[in-house]
């Protein structure tokens, strides 16, 4: 390994896992048609919101009988809306293998205080034994662990004849991984992940089974306004045709529409998945020949193709104390940010010390390949300084 600085830099140094890189070719002029200063309830505003919903259905290939709504507070708001509105009718299995899944467990146990909640947990890098999930219960899980780089391999573990509902946090999977809607009753995500949209807006997709639950079950707890999907026991259909619960940013809506139209132009869902896969392959090819690094995910079948999490396995570094290892790892993103090569690639604060590189569809594989050269440079530089000290 050499300490020579690579000769080129990524064209786009944004590798943050959220908000994520804007699409290739993006600029503010793309948003010139945003109806700024207009009411979102005016005809033009509602038309934009409906277009965002329609393009979402088209690109994600959502079945026609599933509802799609734009909701407040990003993916977090969408997941909370689903849990507060739907849980409590039967027992629930809470699956957690990273920090956001842990957050949903906390909300069910300490806020909703459901007594018939069963928690299945796995450490960072693993997922739970999916064969042990009880589908007589409702099931809440993250499809792709944004903070752990681990995803479910597919939906084969979910039975078609399940009695409970499946509530899936898919925020870093939607538009980069194929979701089997026949196995999913609620799907949530936000705009700022795979399509590089702006933050604060969430999406919720409901199956007919989820709608039936909403129409027949009245939760026993007070329901905040931004979580209400029913009125007098019936689904508020307006939410799913652009009549949002609260005021959305029409600039952000325009940006989301722009990203959806770009997705359509490049070939839709297949092209988006292909781009994410190519980005992750650039990391995998480099990692396979690089002795100091490995994936945090303990298996290629559960490895994310968006939030790629890496750990340091060099013996000289792993022999250090835990605090020293953490301090060493922090040097790498700092060095790369100083050189304007990569921004925000630190591992998540609750995850084991490591790196997290976003490889979603708005990132270019050529930039990822160049980044790997800089990772080698940063590691060699930091290691030399650490050993010298």
C-alpha cells in the first residue's frame, strides 16, 4: 500500500446516507415550474401532488389497488403513522437489526405500551432468524437497515396467507431494491434517500388489507392529527389523491417529481436497481482485494446495495483498544473531507466504528471506484501516523 495521493477525485463527493446525492445533471433550474407562493390545495398544487403519487406508483410498480399517500415528517412520520393507526388489533412481532428498528421497538414498548409485543433482535451485521417470525401477529421490520448495511434477502419468508399485517420501513430500499407488494401491507419511505430528494416528506403505501384494518379497528389511544388516516371510522381517501394532512413544500414536491421523471427517462425501476448494484459492486470488487477492510454485513445475501457499511479488519488496528479503534476510524472520513473527496461517510453513531458509503441510484459507479483509491490512501496515511505515535 502506498501513501501516494490518487491523481483524480470523484466528480461528486456526496456519499451521505441521507439526505443523499442529487441525481446526475440536477440543478435549481429543474425546479422552475414549482408553484411557489401558491396553496397546495389550489388546483395547480393538487395536480403536482397527484403527479408525484402517480409517478411513484409507475416507477415503483405499485399495484393499482394499493393506496399511496404523501405524509408529514419523513419516513419516521410514515412509520409512526402506521404503527399508531394499525397496531393493537392483535399481537405484534417487532424485528430489529439496527438503530431505526430499535427505535420502532422503543415506541411500541414505551409509547404505545403494547403488552403483547414480541421483540426479535440481531446485532449489527446480522438479521434475525426469519423462520421464527409469527405471522399470526402483525410484523414491523426494516427492509434495509440504513445504519447497519444489512437487508432482508427477499420476501419469501413472508407467507401469502398471513393473518397479521406486515409493516415495512423501506426508506433506504425503495427505488433500489425490488419490493414484493403481495407480501407487504404497509410500505414507508422518504424522498431524501435513493432518489436524492429533499427531507421532511414521507410516503405511505397501503394494501387493501391495511385499509380494511383502518376501517374496522379503532385504536384505544388518542391519535395526533398528523397520524389520522380515518374520519368517523372510514379511510380519508383525500390523503391518497394529493389532499395532504398538512402543508407540504411545493419546492420539495417539484424536486421529487424531477427525480421521478429522471428515473423514468433512464429506464425506471430496473435501471435504478442496476445503478445501485453497480455502485455496490465497485465497493465489493475493491474490498475483495483489500486486506484492511470488510463489509459489516455477515453475508453477501443480506448485504445492502445502498447504505454500504464497512469495518476495519487490519490486525494492527483491531489490536488497539476500543477507544483507539474508534479514534482511528474517525480519521478516515476527516482526511477525505479535508481533500474534498468524500463527505459524510462516517459510520452511524450507534453502529460499530466504521465507514458508511451511500451507493444509491443517484451515485455514479465511476465516482465510487475513484473513492476506493482514496480510501486506501487515507487508511495508509492514518495507519502510518498511528503506528508512529
